[in-house]
């Protein structure tokens, strides 16, 4: 836990650099513009589909005998679209940062805090893209499989935290050490510190729920995983692993 706390503290310290502040803005801006345009183009059709699905479902047919469920379904559909907007923006920003911004972030952090750490180039750009796509695919599958649980009061506050924890650690752990670790070292890091990496993802998912801070969590998460990964890599090499 001490290593995770140190990584988070160093991440917020690195965030104060003007270059990191710039990285906080453009991926989020691209994601916002992308999903805003898609919402304008397809929002009405999506709401109509959701409304039709809710109205014709077994619950909808039963409720229509007692309530004006068509109106309720329309309101619920717009609410669902709004609720989905923020996670979609954050997921997109996370993928953009993971693939395109992490090399610059790693270079900055390594030069400032880990200048003596040897670069062994175990990762590649193609590997980063594949890792991001694989993380997104698993994230979507887990989201769909867990969909019935989102209607259970005990689960709906927990599921987003666990799902985004998976996405954060899966996307950022690779890019955090891709330039410095060899392939063998990367496999050892991910195996040995799997629980700690997921715990760091959970903590970052909880931080994402803080108003305003949550919009910049992709960069904060990237920096935290860089500090954690490079610190653990240095320990492995000092231990002769």
C-alpha cells in the first residue's frame, strides 16, 4: 500500500508540470467533441429505440396498464443517454491517452524521477494499440455480462468502480513500462504485482467520482501507473530478478 500511495502522490506532483496540464486537455476535448457529435446525430434514434424496447418489454406492458409508461420510458431513455455520455467520454479519453500520450508522459516522468533506469524497449506501438483494443473488448464484454446486476441496489455503486479499475490497469500498465522493461520483465511485473495494479485501478476509479477531478482522471491514472510501474521495475532489477 505504501508503494501505491507514493505513486499517487508522485502522480499529482507530476500533474503540476505545464506539459502534463496540456495532456489533460486535448484527449478530453477530442472525446467530448466526438461523443457530442455522435449524440447530436444518433441521439434521437437511440432514445426512440430505448423507449420502444422499454415499452414493449414485459415490465413495460404490465406497467402500461397502471401508469402512463410511454412518458416514463421516454424520460428514462433520455436519462440513460445522459448517464452513458460521461463514461463513454472517459473511456475514449483513456484509450487516446494510453495509445498516443503515454510515450510523452513516460519520457517526462522518467527524465525527472528515474533518469538511471535503463530502457530495454520491451513494448511497441503496435503492442500498445492491441493492448488497448483487447482491454476495451474485455471491458465491454464484462459490462454486458454484468448488466442485470446494475439493477440490484447493492451492486450498481460497485460495478462501475470495478469495471473502470480493470480498464485503467489493463490499458496503462503496458504503456507505463513498455519503453523501459524487456518483454520478460513486463510479464514478471504484471504477474507479481497483479493485485496491487488492480488495487491502484480501484483507487483511481474512486477518485474519478470526485467532481471535476473525474474528467482528468485518465491523465492522473496514466501518471500513477507510470510511477508505480517504473518504481517496481527498478526494484526488480535491484533484486536481480
